[in-house]
């Protein structure tokens, strides 16, 4: 059965057949629509207004295939915690097709949890309700924070259990992305010595995401560089809001520069570069403070796959690619310092700014100061000169006082009034983030009691992260001792 809700344009399905497998989602017993992102649907020019909730649930579980869709699951490989796995692929996700949004940008629409595929290995291809709602919440929160991320279009229940340690309600997420091409997609073909496939994939990514790089003297070197710069900016934006991805494997790095795969992700509260929440990151490879280094390592793996296209002489190709990898920390630090200056109300770049930034972070770490609240309260301190708010977050308030003297001296060289400065700071320092305990509370209510009200309320609060929402001030508060979430889990 088919219906028309979009005009699909399936460019990836026009690539060679060994790039993917064609198959339809596995039907589910009793679809039920939990949430539909209507603003996103409108942005994607989807014709959903004439479709009732039951039919939408059928569409977003894959029971009904929209007219023009060509469902496929994509092949890719990946380095997982540093170890190479030559074949991964979409083990529980099916790309229904692509649409052009109202800005003319091509966007993938994918069902995650849509059933077993040729890449499922020993998995069932399904997703549990909790991880689906987690990805919905966090991806939409990241978007609201201004961070490039895949989006959530819909979440539906399947009416069927999935079996993990215990039976859990099943669900499917409809995910929207600029594309689902990953570093691991390049690695898949490189591992097979398929240079023609790498060329086809590279040209596809250039056409779809980075057409300006096609005119470079060495377009594939330019492609490597633009992806690296995009990743440096992305990880910098994570660091400025305390986001910990949790599983920065090469198969979880989208070459479009979007955050993808919100599994055991979390947000730090007390500032700690060594913070790890993912239950599978036992050695802290992807700890909060390691994320830029992890991204650089992933870019090096992309460079290895692209070497034959950069130059037929491998030695020369390495000489050309190496500066991209070497410069990555510089690009990242440039983005990060610029963002941190803004968080502190600084517009001018001056010598000593890095020491000022690090001085605050070091004091926060030593005093277990909450990352989000410290910067938000600095907005008020910038406005009225009263340091009581931020200094109360430090175990030793004197540590804050010593830093604040340096900060206020630095502010003397800035133009603009205190009110203007505070207003600018509030635009980059969120009042609310998806605090881990709030996310878990919403997920437990949905999974254990079929109560989606906490999820809906949290989603609404997170859609306006930079506003002071008087009725929801409790959402800005850190977890109490008994509420702290120390470990998060993948949704597989």
C-alpha cells in the first residue's frame, strides 16, 4: 500500500547496487503515533495535514510505503573504539528516500528500528521505546541550541516487544539528516580496495554537500579539508554546551558535519574533562575532554581512504593530506576560543584570552561548579556587577573571586553597555540543557507507565533553551545527589 506525502528524490539509490541493499521495512503489529514534529514536517514540505494519526503511524513504521520512496539500507564499515570492523551498515535503519526542504536542500528521511537488514548481523533490527525517545529529545534539543544535528520527525510505537535484558516496548524513530554518509562509508570501500567506489562516493559527497570544493586544484584534498573544518566546528560547539557524544566511532561521524547517533550521549553538570557516561566506553576514549582528539583521529582514517584520489603517488598523497590532520587542533581551538569568548561576553580577541578561559574552567573543575549554570549566571553578573550567583556554585568562592577580578579587568577593554553584553551572553549560554536525570525521568514514565506527559513537557522546555521560562525553572537545576545519572547505555 502506498500514499503520497512527499515528492521523493532518491539520489543515493542511483549509486551502484553494492553501496546498499534494497528492502522494505518489516511490518509491525499495531503502530501508534507518539509525537510528530509538525514544524519540521512543514519545513520538509510534507503533505501530512490530510492524513490522520492512524495513517501517519502506519507511514512512520514503514507499514505503508510513501509513493516514490525507494527503501534501502546503506553499507558502511567503521573503527569502533579504535578497532576496525570491515562491515557494519544499517543494521536496523532503512533510508526511505530523500526530499527537498523549502530551502531547496536535499534531506534524508530514515526509519530507525524498522527491522532486520542484511547488515543486522545477530541483531533483531528493532529499537526500544526508551532509546527512540532519548534520540528524539536530544537531537531536537541540539537543534534548538544551534548545533548541527540530525532531526527527529516522528516517534511511533510498534505494538510489539523487543527483547534485551528484559522485554521492552518497541518503537521506531523517523530521522532526518543532510545525509547518512559517514567516514565509515569511505572505509567500507577502502577496505575492499574499491577505488572506483571511493571515487563515486567522493563525487557524490562533493555534489551534495560541498560543491565549492569541486573547483579546487585537488578536489578530493579539498573535500578532506572541508570535512575536517566542519568537524572541528561541530565538536567545538559540543564542548561549549557540555555535550558528551559517548561513541565517536568512525561509523558515527557524518561527513555532512551533523551530530549523528544519539546513543549513550549525556551532558556534563559539574565541569570535568574526564567525564564519561557511556557504559561501553570503559577506558574513557571518548571522554568529554577527548572529543577533539577523537575527531582528529577519525579524520585521519578518512584521509587514509582518500589517499588514492588525492594523488596516485602514495607518498605524495600522504604529504598533501598530513597538513590537514596536523592543522585540525588549530582549527578546533580557533572555533572553541571564539565560542568561549562569546560565552564570557568578549567580542575582541586579545592575548591572554586563552589563559582567562582556562583559568575559569580549572577553577570550575577544582570546585565542582556546574558548567551550564556558571556561564548562565555570569550573564547576570555581567549585567549588574553582582557576583553572588556564580560564586555560590564554587565550593571555594574565593577561587571564583580571584578569577572574576581578571574577567572584570578584561571587560574594561570591551565596547557596549553591561546590559547589551549580558543580552549577547544569554544568546550563547543556555538556561536549560537536557540534564541527564530529567531525560531519564521522562523515559521511565513513558516506558514503565505509558505516560508521555513528562516527555512532552521536557521537549517543549528544551525547544527554548536560551529563554528564562518562569514556569519551568526547575528544569535548569542540576540533579540532586540521589538523582545523578552516572552511566548511559546504547539503544542497540
